[in-house]
């Protein structure tokens, strides 16, 4: 489903973001980094007429229940959109845990959605995050800078394109594609990485899994409130344009820092990894405009029904 199938009221936007916050903390297993990033996001998007910071505190403080939030969503389209976004947020860090599964069941019932109407979204989300990093085996790339740089650039363009697409599942596919890129980079230097290692690597450089999906959805819902988001990286960009720029820059920087890390025999410290990542984000900012045409073209070429094969092929 499209991220915004019809104009949403401020109350509906706030309610959907509230559900996404509840989904992000459904298993209460987020580490301090993720929690800090999600809090930064809601603070960055907050304005007097849409006070997400207070909503965040109310949700975490137990003052805002799932039933109360669900009651603010009236139309079938808005209910379906909210549920699909919650599914993506819950799946962002991997396969569902029991508390997340129960949360989605409670949400579906609160929104009065027919199970058969949401099954396909569940199945696709599950299949995307379940896809093994090494199956089918991606083409082997020699550890030379030119081929790896092309791999990284292609991944950044693709993820920038996915963020333009108005579909919740398109955003969700970005993290598995980033992980698969890191896997291929590590393999080119002789390292056989597993999903746990790659998730830890993303967290070390400052990329949250749940918070990355949550930020994308929040940005799309509230439009142009982006001036404090992403550490000022985006300036005045808004909505999907900002999301595409973030996805491109984050993926590009992640690939470059992975290349430096594994080429150094994993000797870079946490501080050095963060420094390289920050530097590469700045470089990506200057590059993004150069490839905006390719990003737009790629977004027109990808169909939402092709997301799972796309993850498998990269």
C-alpha cells in the first residue's frame, strides 16, 4: 500500500506515529543507541501543532494505550496503512519475537482488520527479513577498490530509489539490502559474516535498524519537518526527497566504512569507524545530486511485487 493513500489530518498523523512508536518498543529490546535515535527523530519532527515529543513520552510512560490510538483512525485505508507500517517497524530488526507478534495481533483487532486482508503483507515482510545473506550466492567480487566502489554506488542508488517509492515494504527492503552489501564487501576480503555480526557493525557506526524504518515513515507522514533530522545533513529537503537523500547517503557511507574496516583486517576502533562514517556521509551528500537522475530512473523500474527477488539478487 502507498505510504499516504489520501490526505491525513494532523490527528491521524499523530496517531500513526504513535502506533509506530508502540511498534518500535513492542518487545522492549531496543538498546540505548536505538532509543536515543528514536527520541532524536521525534524531537526533530516536533512542532507546536504536532507535538511528537510529548506523544513519545506519553507512549513510553503508558499514558497512551493502543486502544486509544486506534480509536483515532477511522477510514479503512488509514487503518490498513497504519497496520502495514507497524508490521514493517516490528520486522526491521529481524523476525518477529513473541511480544511483537502479540502486539500486531492486538493492533489488528483494535483496528478491526480482517486477518486475510493483512496476511500477504505479513508474508512478504517475513520473507524479506528471513532471506539468508548468502543464498542464493551473490557474485564474488575481488577486493579491488573500483569494483567495490561500483557495488557501493549501485546499492546507494537502489536504496535511494526505494525510498522514493510510496510503499511501506519498499522502505523495509533497504536494511536487508544494506546488510547484503556489507556481507559481500566482507566476503571480498575473506570474511564470512553472519547477520548478527552485520547488525552489530551497523549499530557501531550509528545506523539503527528499527529507527531507520521509523524515521522514514515519520518523515513521509509529517512532510517538511526535517531541519533537525539526520544531524543537519539534509538542509531544507523534505518528505520523499529527504528520505531518498538519507537512504543514498547512509548506504554509501556504510559501504565505504565497511570497505575500510575489512580491508584493514578489522583493526579500526569504534571511534575510528564512527569518524570514517561521518566523513563518508559528508562525501555522499555532495554525490547524491549527481546521481539523482539515476535514482529517479531506478525508482520507476522497480515494482513493489519485485522486492523479494530484488533482495535475493543483489
